[in-house]
C-alpha cells in the first residue's frame, strides 16, 4: 500500500478518535439544544431563546459552588468596572427622592467633576440632557448620566432655597473606584490617613482589591513620611472587605514583608499552581507595629492579607473571625468577550499551610477563616456594625474634617448658572458657618469597640518599645 494512503488512513483514524472524545465529553449538549428548541416551539407562552440560554448557564454554574458565576452581557460592564476600578461618569452618588419622585444628589465625590462644578448634596436633578427624571428608575437615570469620557452632560437642578432652577454642564471623565480610604478628607478632598483623635496612628481602610489597590496602598503609606516617621503604629481596616484580585492581596502583603511565603494556590488533585513570596523591598519599616481589623464579612483576598501577616507575626489580628472563602476564580470570556464565566479553579493556602476555606457542613470548631489573635476577639452586634458603617459612609462623603464643603455659596458671577470648573488645582471654598444646614453635618461615628481595641494594642506596643529602648540605653551601674 502506498505510503500516502497509509498516512491518509492514520489521519482519518486520529480525527475519528478526537471527534469521539469530544462527543463523549459533550454528550448532553445535543439534548440541551433539543430541550430548548422544544420550549421555544411548544411552550404555552412565547419564550425568548436568549433568556432560556442564560437561565441554563446560571442553572449549570449554580450546581458548582457559590463563587462560580455566569455573567451575562447586561451585567458584564459593571463587573469589569469593579475589576478595573474605573467607569465613565461625573463622580456623583445619587438616590431617588421619595417625595419628589426624582433623582437626588446624595453627595458629589470630592475632587471629581460634579464636585468641582458646584453640585451639592440635596440637589434635585430634574433633567439629564433632554431626559426627564420624573418617575424614572435609578438605573434609567444613571445610564443617562454616564457616557463617553470627555463628553458633556447637562443637568437641570432644583436646589433648596433657590427660586430659579440651576443648569450645570459637566464634562464626563474616568471616575476611579477607590479601594483605599483613610479616616476623613482634608479641605482639598484628599484622604487623611491618620486618626483624628490619635494623629500618631496611621489608618488605612482597604474596601476592595482591584487593579490599582497595591499602588493606592503604597501611596497611602508614603504619606507617613520616609521610614513612616510620622506615625507610631498602623491600623489596616479590612472589615467588610469582600475581596477581589488575588494579585492585589499579594501586593499589599509584599509592601509589608521583605521575605517569606505569602500564599500558594492548589488546583485539582492538590497540585500546586502558584506560589507567591515577598520581595526584599519594604514600604514601611518592619519594626512599625501593625494591627489588622477583620470581621465576619472580611473574605478572600482580605483573608490572604490577614492570614499571611498573622503567620509571619507581622501584625496583630483584632476583631471577629473572617468569612472563610479560600477559593480562587478565573474569568473566562465567552461569546466574543460579551459575557463571562467565573470558574473556581484553585484553593489558596496560608504560609502556615492552613486551608482558609469554610466547606459545606463545617463547624465553628473546625479550622477555617482567620481568627483574631488570642485575647483579641472583639464581638459587636449587627446593629452596632450597621450604625458604624452608616456614620462612616456619611463621613466619607464629606470634607474639611467633618464639614461638608459642598455647602457653599452659589457662584457670584451667576446665581442661577454656576461657572463650571474642571481643573484639579481649584481651591475648595470654605463654607460659611451661617449657611451650613445641620442636616449636612455628618453624624458622629458611634464608639467602635474593635477600633478601640486596635488603638489599645498599638499604644501598649509603643510603651513596650519605649521601655526596651530605655533599658538598652540606660547607663550600667
């Protein structure tokens, strides 16, 4: 038999084997397609085949674990924004006013276009370009506010105490989604990363882990001066942080450690996929005392940070036991990048070798999550936690150490059409105390037992360090 014929036969056999294996692995696909066609053709009501497809995808993924998700095209932009930490808009937090049935400004975000243009908390937005907000949903309104970067959006506003309606033209920009926050804003809208009542204690909140978290974290640490000389200790607040990118959690740990394992991931069959170790450079001295605050809502990358720093004895962990999410998801783009599948493909393990994940049926006595250090568990009620969160959010949206700088006099050049400003170097006007509405002054944060304990730990460590230094430098008798 000619050699060419033998090669052809061999290739045909190989193709048959491949086709058989593919058909075997996907033997249910044909049945699923048949069922969908039957529903579309014969169900009593008309059915959209796209809805059936998305329902099938969601049902399939729901059979896996709670962290694997199918993201349809309608939800993909919002998911992508959370990872990229930015979206096109004007930098404004809005809500629906129950009385007016219109969009209301809850707060313009400091330093961003809406803030610089002069919009204030409490402004009722009547129109967005030609779109009337009367009776419209929050989603409908925000879709009209968002748009291409660099394009203007015109807002018609009714302001309390003003007879005439105001018009603002605001240029859309890339709005950053902050993952790092401090204790409060200064007059320019920048975060202050020290506690108001304890200015020698640094305070950095990490509310999520995205693409820019590591850089934001290092920038926050840089505000403490060379060698963090301006503070005696640092509190890293991870309470309520649901996690995010594994690489961001690794980056935060790497800024605080100069050696050692940070985390490793294991795939199917406990095969090691990745191992992350700290690099020699540090963002703060290794002698700087650190406390990490966690609670039952601290999950995923938050637990990587807390567990790593605890295992290396680099920080004291204070608060409540963490959530227990020790799985890693990979995002697979589908339909030409129009939808996505987040699929759990690995688990992550602490430097100590402990598995953080809380598996189905796990007991409180089992090892999962990150527990506070011995003697540092501080339990608080859900009601108190909610009160602290509400007051903190209110404080976050204000500047000048608790006074809302959006409460300012209308632009003197035009009381009905304030001048639109967009430059970041515009000085923020100081509010006239006589014109401050008491409703605009943020609520005081309730006493926070977990924060109080964190401060106590740092103060005690400071005293111990001072005592050791004193003993070391005391003259011999």
